[in-house]
C-alpha cells in the first residue's frame, strides 16, 4: 500500500509540476517523493515507538528497527515529512510552505491506501456495533473504522484538496486546509475506533491519543488559513 501510494503521488505530482506556477520543476519530482518516503518511514516508525510503545523502546532500543512487527504513526510520519520538506525546500531554494502546498493534495492517496492495508491486516478495528455494515471480528460485530478513515482521510480529503488546489491559492492555504480537515476527520473517527490496548482512553472514557495529537493540527490548520488569506488581502501583498 505504501508503494502504491508513493507511485500514485509521483504521477500526480509530475502532472501538477507542469503548471507554470509550480514551485517544484518536473525534473525534481523524483527527489521530492524520495524525501517524502524517508520522512514517512523514519518519522512514522520513530513516532510510533515514542508515542505508542515507549516502554518497549526503553526495554530494547533495537526494537525501533523491528519494522516487521508493525507499528507506524501518522503523526510521527507527518513530522518526518515536514522535516524532509524543509530540507528539500532549502535545497530547491523555495519557501517551505510553497513546497508543502504542492505536496499536500497527494498525501491523502497514501493515507487512504494505508487504511485499506489496516483493514486487510485486521487491525485498528472500531467499537462493537449493530449497524448493517458491521464486520464480524472474533464473533463480535464491529465498526470497520479503517474503511471510515480510508473514505474520509483518503478519498474525501484528496478530492477536496485536489479541487481546491487546481487554481492558485494563497501560500499556506492548501497546507492549512489539509491540517484542518485531517484533524477533524481523524478526531471524528476516533470516537468509534478502539484505542491501542496498551494506552486505552486518556480521559473521560472517550478521549484518545489520536484525538489529542489531532487537536494541534486543527488549530494550526485554522491559523495557517487565516494567515494565508489575511496576507493575501493586505494592500502590501496585493502590490507584490
């Protein structure tokens, strides 16, 4: 699923790089995807071990490299990708947010495919339910929360970002919209997705680690959108 995600993002980014306003030339899209891949794998794995399995990491630091045992964190992967994009933007001599705005519409493709992978692997199930589309897991009907996330974080988020970014937008706006919508979608699904067994609910019997980590994304998404359009509408920006 990761390979499919990177391949489709590569195709989409190459097509978008043909635009005259693209901050990334078509000849550098390969490098961009390579940087993204490093950020996803390194950030995702380190983030998972620090957030969801710190005891395991402390007991055996080498477990960080036991990738065959599973364990990738989206929020860790996001930090990894942002770090990689900062390095890539510096090498390309482009503003950081110009690069993140360029890559943001293609991220949901990998997210959606990753959630389908979770469903295939039989992991990250939702709470028990009696809805007609429930999936029987060990004799218990449960919400297919992976498919909810694949639909929202993958398909819906991709369609919205792709449509929104088809026209030139103020810098930071596409990145802000990505953070805002992902944070909202992830927070919503967490209400019916079971938390990791070793962490459980953090408060009130319903607050999860995913919601706690998504809250800053919503906040920063709103901030970026406000800053983007406020700067875009300022007299100084209009005359630049």
